[in-house]
């Protein structure tokens, strides 16, 4: 059965290849291509520090069992490293083309110091002396000075030296940390009569003048390297008395994570490489880079080119929804409101929470926070509500990977303001996106709920596609209250009315949806499922989809990243089609549609169909009850299924091929969602929104 499944990590590598395709696509605006190059690099960093780290730990522990796809940990690491080497080589080719095209637009990245004019060299020498050199610390390595701590994914320069007064050929070794607080690319003064703007990498300037740091020594060679360490944070939650303090200790220990990957310039001096391999043992995971190491800097660089709007995606014009409504509560008492970010502004969520904070009739606010932006209007609204005397409860997930420090800081800010802050349940991550407002009204207390597929993050809300549901339905409010009771107390809910909650019920609920469509197919009725998730790896769900395909159910899966299901295999998955869409916005929404014998059912969820989401996280899936809202989501799913511009189809082999328009209609899903206001599709809600704005302003 190993042929029936695709390995999760190999599938993820295919996903990152699709990210690189966007960087290479000439139809992608030039500066956006630079961002995709940066994303490709940062994805590799996280993948190496987490996924490969876990596999290496398994190897060291002597694990030699095979996974669903037939890989042992050792064989899988070898496969991953080979594919990553090929990926980096391809990335360097894309980067060189990007640099060439950028130069044609008047922004030149100069790779060699000698390519600067004499005047520019004098200027950069002064920059080194007055701005860079005072920050640098040469770190010699010898019998009295041990090899220093090399920080995770930071740039360093290796320096191989000879003493000027010694006749022997003894080589000395030192390190210099490239300061990450300075820009990676330094702007160079313009040449006379030149119209282009030039930039030189900071490491090029450092290497040119590094001899000034080593008096009485001759620099034999200077080369850049970067080390990736194990970045996972794990501890026994049962044994800790103070979760925040333990997390802070673990984050501190992350600096000493085991070495995993060594990236070096291809021309590195053999002595320097030998020292690095001895002090930072990474087995065969040494990457020889023919170009600049670590292209994550491109994100900040292209963001800084503020005068180049023509080289970016067109500015997104948000559709006006309910941001200007003065009374959200009156609207929600009339009907549900469904929003699709970023095509509809995230401001509606901010406004809803801010209005609740100000409303004297609001008694309590309860909310989950998984990933939060650095400058969070959401957190500030919660703080304001607490300062106004409202009872505010916030479930902050401290274990949100790579956001741990930020979440700790926000938790302390909330506690200081008087909010009741809890950190979820032991052994589970709180990944549900849930906001509950409790309000005193004439007929009694009423609950208002927002349930989303994405984080309450101001920054990513403009770059990720997500769905949000606002509702005042009684069942949703009661279920939301019960879930918060479970997360903050000892309650164990048994009878959910509307919510489906992981880890106890979500797997079975998803499989029940699949089996219901199987039943329709077996009865000779039309049966169809469309599911949009970010990842699919849970074996039970995959097997249920295989069984449904064999029973006659037509299945379309829109899976952005990892997909362990193998579609289109005769006798196994002939009726299953899988597409992945990588485009301007990161596809992040999770939506499920079942034809249900002509009575469509639609759900949104915070959960992907990955093993971790179904078994080790608190997640929520809810049905969309409003018919017009459900039809709107079905329309969105159909758009994605029909996309033939940015979609890639997963083949039975595990490879992906890009869709191309035939003689028929060109369908670009994200572009269509930007161009067509949703109320043209969701006509019933169109009148409602217009009336609501008119009546409540």
C-alpha cells in the first residue's frame, strides 16, 4: 500500500518548487518575484529546522521503520537533501534572472567590489570604517579561544589567516558575524552621469576590508557561511508549573540547537570548510552555494523600493461591506454575515471588536489568539475593553511556532490590562479562530460569534485568503461558550449543537461527510465533494476519500501544500482530482462542500486535514446555514476548481503540472475574486447589505 500514498515531506518540497515557479514566472510583477524568492528561502529554513530536525533525531535514536510511503528516516533525509540541493541551484538561476531584470529597471546589485568605480570604492571604504567596522567583532579560534556560538540562520564570514612574521605556513582561523541590524544591500553613491541606482551586499564590503580587523596577519581567504540549527521547542507540559517561564527557557535553549545544515560559498577555502565541519557537524548536509547565501533579505529590499509601484501587484481595492455600520449587533440579529478576506477588508473584524469594546451593553469578550501581528489593533481593542471594565478572556497559544516570543509579550500586555489570560489545554495547541461577544439586551443576554479560518493577524489578513462568519445564532453562541469553558476550566462538552471540535470529533465528522456522499453514489444519485485545505496527510481521511472515489463520488480537492493522497490511480482514486494554487495571496481558507443529493452542505474550518490538526489541536468546523452564504462559497470553490492560470494539477506520479487555458475560457480564480464584488454573485445578501448600511448609518 506504500504506492497509494505520497510522502508528506516530499510533497512539501513539491509545494516549495511551486513557490519558486512564481518567482520565475515573467507574468509575476518583478518585485513580487523577489518576494517569492525570499519566501522560497524562508520556507527551506523552517523546513530544515523543524521537519528535517525531527527526522535526524529519529535516525540518531535508531528508528528504522518505514512511513506510509515506504521511506525510512535515513532514506527520506537523503531524498530531501538531494531535492533541496537541486532546489537551491534552481533558485540561484531564478535569482540571476531577477537581478538582470532589476538592472533593466534601473536598480543594479553589484556582486563584486572591484566592479565599483574608484569614487564608489572610496565611499564604501568610509561606510565600512564609520558604520560597519565599529559593530564587527573578530572571533579568533585557537587553544585559548574556543569556537564561538554560531547563531541560527545568521550570516558569518570565515577568515583564514597567516601571521606576517612567521616563516611557516601555519593557518589561523577566525569568524566575523555579519551584523543583521544593518541592511543586507548597501546603497552606493551614483556614478557621474549615471541614471541607475546601485547596491552592494554588505558581506562584499566586509570581505574587502576585513584585513583591517587583523593587524599583523595576512588574510588568505574570506568566505560567507550560514548554519541552520534544530529550531523545535519541546518539553513535558505535564511537569511544568509555569508555562511562560518554561517556554522562555526553551526559546533560550533554541540558540544551542543541534547543527543541521551548513551553507557555504562554493569557493570556500578548504581549511575553513574543514574547521566548520568539525565544529558544526552536519553529516553530508553541506550546501555549496554559487551565489548569495540567504535570499530572505529580498523581502525587505523590495519593500524598500517605494517608488516602483509599476513593478508590484496592483493595489487591492477592498469591497465596502459593513465597516461603516454603526451597530453590528442589529445587523447580526437579522442574518449571518460571511466575509472573504482579503477581497473584503479585515477591517470588519477590527471594527466589530472595537465596537464591542466601546458598547456599554457588552458584558464579556472571549477570544483565541494563535498568531498576532507585531502592532496588533486586535490586542489593543481587547486591552481597551478590559480597561473599560468588561470581562475579557483570551486564550493565547504560546506554542505557535516561531511566534512564541511575540505571543508571550502579548500575553503579558493583556494580563497587565486586566484580561484573564489562559494558555489552552496541556498537550494540545489551540488553533481554533473564535471570538465570542456576550451582550445584555432587552430580551436578556445574547451571544455574538465570529468564527474564522485564519488568524486574528492584521498583517497577514491582507496577504492570506480566509473566510470569516459573523452570527448571532443561538446554537453557535452556546457552543462557543462551552468551548471556552473547556479551554479555561474543567468542562468536557458532550453535546455540540453546531460546532465540530478537534481532537475528539473532527476526524469522524469529516469521514461522515465523505461516507454520506458514498451512500448517495451507491444509490445511483449524483455525488460530489469539493474540499479546500492547506494540507492533507491523515491516513483515515485519505482512505475514506479513496473508498468514496471507488463508490462513484466525484471529488475535487484544492490542496495548497502537502498532499499525501495519490489521485487518478486506476481502481483506487480515478474520480479524485487534486489542484494546488500558488498565487498573489496565500491560499489559507478551509472549506468543505458536499452535494448532498441536491441539498448542498457547506462548512468552514480552522483545521487542515493533516494528522496534527485532527489529533493534536483544538480546531473548530461549523456549517454555513445561510443559503446565500453557502452558495457564495460554492461559487468560490468552483472558481478554484476551474482555475487554469495559477492552478497545478497533481499527477498519479506525485508530480505537478501547470494548467494552461485551452480554446475555452481563461479562469484566474484570485483575479476573478478581486474583480467581481461578491454581492453580484450573492444577490440576496446584496440587498441586505445595502439596506443595512442605509438603515443603520
